[in-house]
C-alpha cells in the first residue's frame, strides 16, 4: 500500500457486504450479511449500567462563560435523572403532556432529557430557530398543538415571547435563569433538589421497549413538521446497528466534540445516543460552522482530541482551512481520531483531499471519512459507508437488522426501510402514518438511489435525489434535480450555498442560486456596509457566475442537465415561508411557489434587469 493510501486502523463491520433478493414485482431486497446483535430493552438502562460500572467517568461536559469545562459524570447524571424525573412526575407530565425543550444543547437540556426518559415521559426538543429566528412562531405553535406539552423549558428570558405565543396558560414553565420574567416559572435548580420516591420507581418499572422516549419533529421540508414517535426499541436497536458498523466503539469509550442540535436526529439520536450507548464522553461544542462562531469550535478542538468527529461539510471546510496555519489544531484533531463522518450534504472533494493531506502531514496516515443515510423516521441510520473507498454522494449498504427495499418508481429507484429502528408512526396523525408505509410495512423515504457500480453491489449505493423534486420539461424530457443540484454546488464552490432547479413544463432548465454571502463579499472585496445586491453586481462576482454558467453549459449532455440561465438571488430563503428548514436545507417546492412570479418573468424575458446570466454557448 502506498504512502498516500495508508489509513489509520479502525475496526469496522456491519455494512461491508449484503445479500440481494430479486423479487417478482421488480423490487430488490437488500440485507446486511451480519446479523443484528443483542440490545437492551431501554436506552435508559445504559445510563444505569455506566453509573454502576464507571461512576466517575465523564458523561458530558460544557464550557461555561468562556472558561473551564463543567463536567457531569455518569453517577452524577444518574442522580440528576432521578431527581428531575420525580419533579416532572410531580408536575403531572405524561405521554399526553410531555416536556418541551426550546433551548440549545446544554447540561440542563441533557439532564432534563435523561430525567424524563427515566420517568417514562417523552421530551420534545425544538429547534431554537422556531423560537428565536421565526417571526410568526407558526411552526412552534404547530408543535405545541400536536404534542400538548405539560411543561416547557428554556434557558433564559429570550424565549419568553415564543412561550407566550405558542403554549397554553396551563403549561408549566421551567427556566434556567431569569425566572422572575415569567410569572409562576420554576427554576431548573429546584428540580435537582427533588427527592426521588416510590412513584418514580413505579413509573420507571413501567417503561419498556415500546415506551415513547421523545417526539422528534421532521424538518418540514415539504409540509409542516411531523412528530416522529421515537421508542426505546428504535433507539437501542439503532445504536447496536451503529456499534456493529463502527466496531472500534467497543475497544475504548468514544470521545466526541459536537455542536449538532438535539432537535434533529443526527445530533440528538445518532451522536448523543452513540456516547450514551457506549459509555463515552460528550463535549458540547458552543461553536457553529459559520464564520462568526467557528472560532469557538477551533478553540475546543485545540483542547479536546475526539476519537470520532461529526460535522456538516461547511464545518469541515472551516476546520480544514484553519489547519493550514494552525499546527496545534492539526496535532490535537489527529491525535486520537479514528474516523471523520459527514452528513447533511455532499462533501467537496477539495476539502476531503485537504483533510487527507493534513492527516498525512500530521500523523503519516489518512483518517477515513465515512458517511451514512438516515432519517428522523429511522432513528436515524439505515445505511452506512465505512470502508476506505467512500466518495461524496456514497451512502453505503444496509446496517445489520434492517431490510432495504429498492422499489422502481418510473425512471428512479426509491429507497425503503423496515426494521426495529423504524418508527411506529407519526404522533396523532394516522393518515400521514398510513401514507408513509407500503403494503409490506416498509417506510417509503421518497429518496432515490442507484448503485455506485451495478456490477459490484459491495461498493454500495449512491444518493440520486428526491423523487418528488424531479420533473419533466415541456418536451417530455425528465429532469433529475438531485444530481444537477449537487453538480452546480460543486462547480460553484466556494460561492454557491444552494440552488433551486426550475423548468417544469417549460422548454429549458434554469437555476436560482442562493450565494454564500461571506464568499461573494470576499471575492468582490466589498466593504461590510455594501448591500448584497451591489456585491452581486460587481464585475468580478458577475464574471465568476458567468464562468459557472459557461462551464455548466459546456459540460451538459442535453436539455435535462444543461441550464439555459441562472439567477443569483440577493434575497435569502425564508424560514417562515418554508423556503428553508431550520437545518438550513432548501425546500425546492416552497422556493418555486413563493417565487413563482420571478420564475415566470425569467422565462418570459431574456437578459433583462432581472439580472439573469445566460451561458456563452459558442464557447463549447
């Protein structure tokens, strides 16, 4: 093996091979060749086990006030959970009146989740965007109406307006600070003083595999968010599936530094669950993968050396660039690291290569980058790509214990799941639950896949876009949105944040581009007080997008993947209008609906003051 292909050793398994069963209806059934191992009936059993076996081992830590890390051991968290569980029972909380949590990841948030889980009370961790960014609180009101919380927790008075707008007057309020701002609010610290009693023991004894641990809401990329029921069985089974894929987790307790929000399945189920299931340590990262906050992540990574690291592609971009000039950061990141993992979008090959180069320069070997495919409804992991052949867009093979159906849907192949990690349904929504499953009980993802290599299934599957986003031109030509979108983002680095593809029932494909504001400002060397409209009109920025249009046209093979124009948008996507989810994902349908008049004008007018850019077609 050459120097450039040497990878740091990490024991893996689970999703390296699969059996294939061709069925009479044209579908293909795919299963891991590895059977699913034993897993506990309740995820809460892990907390009790590690509190007994390794009581002083740090479960979670958070930097407070910019200073030192405040740590909570497994034994301390177990005692917290019992006190909080009793306090929540005393408030009358139940599956019908769960606990809503509005705040970011913090020690109080996690303590409440552990206490509620021990007592058999579901939690509803809600994205802070619905409280602090949204102006109408529409999604927060929908969440509250769907789950009818008996109590709501927030860190401080910043959430007072959202609480007043979305929750009924009989909902108990728990605050981390600023308790006097809301009449009748209870201080979080008071919950820790509660003495656990027989009622808590009885409530815990009544929990089992089908007990609901949490309601986790989907991002609402096509409709209002749906409340996915998450049970102990789902979470425990999925963590065992992950452990078998990442077998090195059994060799030493994992250490992770993570910012990903617990209101979503990646951070709240996959990452947090991985730490709890394997007796590891979670360092809560107060940073975010944006220029204003990434400095805190870099500071933390200089101190904490993770054994596995999770982030979204933008986070990896910031870290890789920072490593160019920061030897301390490089040394700390690669000291103990067994794997990188990304999700949420395709990782550019340029950043991937840069991380490899840093690994070789620092440790003399590359650290493998892995990825997965999962959904809120599958808690989340259904597929894993763990070998050293991963590339952007790969999503791997089934994890142990999951049946995957590849179902033909016209020109596409839909991915479907069945297994103990799949939800029983959406809370209080039987119609949408029925629509989510096929006649064999497979959850229908709406996502399309294809084989990396049709002649070698061991290379796994690739993501092939959302079936519902695809459309036909007026000529009848089918347009596959996912691959075209990924291509535009890749070719448009670093200035393209996301793209919406237009052209349904029209003659040509067009593009609406949301730019990365920080990158186009940097490219245009524009002063901070310059409007984005003015930045986009600078010659250097316009030349960049003109060249992008030319390259896309020259690289296209037909009308379905050769955009006839692009328009760079100065107005960002709106979370209140549903154009963007709280995770930052773009809702193609919502953008096209909200900007229908603009799209119509783009097709009716050519080279107008709308600012569209058309390719110089003679160049190819």
